[in-house]
């Protein structure tokens, strides 16, 4: 076998392709076609990646500084079997934290418009000592209400923070 020539054993119906020559000074015509195809695919792939990168960079806003809580409102609320308003709707709410400091289970209700919608056993259950928090990651700016079971009373304490 000549220098720069390699033989690849081929069996079966393609036995007429028993040798494959690779020349040191370049590829044969089918090799060049394959190389051109690979380069075209790489160029197309690079164009797609660049288009996606541009779309992402121009459509997703970049936060240059963190949100700042500028003021807080602390509260304590007595809760019974009738609807208790914990906090009113607040479009500038950036945080909310509440803890059940009473001895009975309380249910928090979000997006409630009437007293009939505030029902014990439905909503976010807060056993004595439990806490619930709203942050910018799960932000809710509507009214928050609470209720206990019939004959029960409890207390909630917490704070609400406002963003600029």
C-alpha cells in the first residue's frame, strides 16, 4: 500500500468499495462535497444560534438594580368565623409576610370579593405558628382576607412592604 493510502475492509454487497484512498494533498471529490455540506450546516446552525441570541437579548428586560422595599406596614388582625380583611389590594406591594400567632387554624383567601367566598377549610391553611410569604417571585397585589372555623378565634401578625 502506498504512503498516504489507507484500506478499509468492506464486506457484503459493497465489496467493490474494498479500498478507500485518502491522499495527503487533499480530499477526493466526494470528500470535498461532504466537507462543503458540513460547512453549510455549521453556517446555518451558527445563524440560527445568533438569531436566537439576538432575540433573547432584545426581548428580555435586564434589571440593573434590585427592587427596593421603601416602606412597610405592620399589622395584627383578629380572625373569627366571619371574613377578616388582612390587607387591602396594593399595586405597589413587593412583599407580604404573615404568621398565625393564635391558637386556632386560619385560612387565608386571595382574590375574594364577598363574605360568602371566604370559607373555613378553603384557601391557604395556616395552623398555629405557620407563616405565609409573598415575594417578587410569587407576587400578588390583590386583597387578602382570612377566616377561622365556626366558634374559633385566632390572630395574624405580619407586614407588607412596598416597592418603588
